[in-house]
């Protein structure tokens, strides 16, 4: 009887120890960096001063131009892998700037904005990224919005109906007409792509936010690993793409959702992955 009782005690003890070990197992997390660079066709993007009369780029119409400003918002970042690894970046908008998360304003003029560090990424292998260009309904609030979405802090906000400018290209071209005393006094050119909703009663209101999905060479995320993906955005593909080719003599100032729509159709071609780092 004593032997039987001793065996039972050992079995229970071993079982309890095993369960305790399983309870102590914790999921592993790491970080993943997104690096954005900008180009115009095969050339690196160089921002020109407003009074610069050098025009280093040429559009599909043969019209020369420069770029004085380029940038865009992305949100809804997701990472996924061939074995089921997955991250969905938490997004939240609020009047409190400290509570705004998951919205990123990438600006060529601000180098620090072109690097995004995603934290608490579940360990695993990843080879695909998706994100939304523009600010969708989740980030458009009627009333005060803080942080990176705050118009008072420089956010690219049009109005409640049109929402945010999701991507902007500004520059100059001698092909753009100079209209004295008007909005376009110095051969200015601008394409501002915005619009977050379709309104049946207003055909000028359309949803120009776009989801981009890109594949890259697989990398592993885990403790003490810092993989990254290097992405490009091509200004030339914004202006000259499958949905629209710009003509600066007539389309030098594009500032409404319905006029943006053809250029929003080019966005799927704008972004690409150059390489990934382990």
C-alpha cells in the first residue's frame, strides 16, 4: 500500500510540475523596421526650393518639372508570413495626441519620418506587408483630432467631407500656365489625392484611400533580431500611370476627390519593395 501511495504522489507531483512549466511559457516578440525612400523614375528624389528654375524630371508628355514637396499618410500596417505569422498594427485616433497610434505621415522633407519601427511583433517568418495610403474612416473624426492628425499641428486636412490629403506632390513646371494674381502665379503644379467616403448625394465625394500589398524576401522576427524592409515610392508613377498621365498645361492644380480619382488609381504602382534585411 505504501508503494502505491508513493507512486500516486510522484505522478501528481510530476503532473503539477509539467503544468507549471507550460504556464511559464511566454510568447516571443520582436521589432520590424520599415524604411521609405523616394524616387522619380530611375533617379532619387531631390526636393527643390520654391524659386529654383532647374527642372530635373520629365513626365510622359515630355514636360519638365521639379518637386518642392512630397509626402503621404499610411495606416493599417499589417505584416504576414508563409507559416501564419501575423501582425496588425494597432490604430487609434483621439483628441489626446498621446493616444493617437498607427498613423504615419511620411515626408521627404523630414528624414526621421521615413523610418517606422513596429514593436511587439510576434516572432516568426514574414514576407508580406500591406498598408493603406490615406486616412480612412477610422481616422476622420468630426471634431478635434490630436497628434499627427491635428490640423493645428500641420496635418493635411481639407474638411469633414473630403477628409485628409492622403498623398501630395507639389512642384513647378514651365508648362504650367502662369496666372497673375491667381492660385498659380509661378508655374505651380500640385496633385493632392484625398477623399475618404462616397456620398450618393454628392458625386464629387469619392473614396480615394488605397490598400497596398507588397511581397519581400522572407525575414525572421524574434528576440535580438532587427529585420527591416526597404520600400520605395515613385513620384513619376503618381503622375504617369495606368489610370492617368498628367498634362501640366491643363492639370496643374488638382485639389478635389473627384479630380484626384484617376491619380488615386495610379497608387498601386507607386510603391515597391527594394529589398529586405535580416
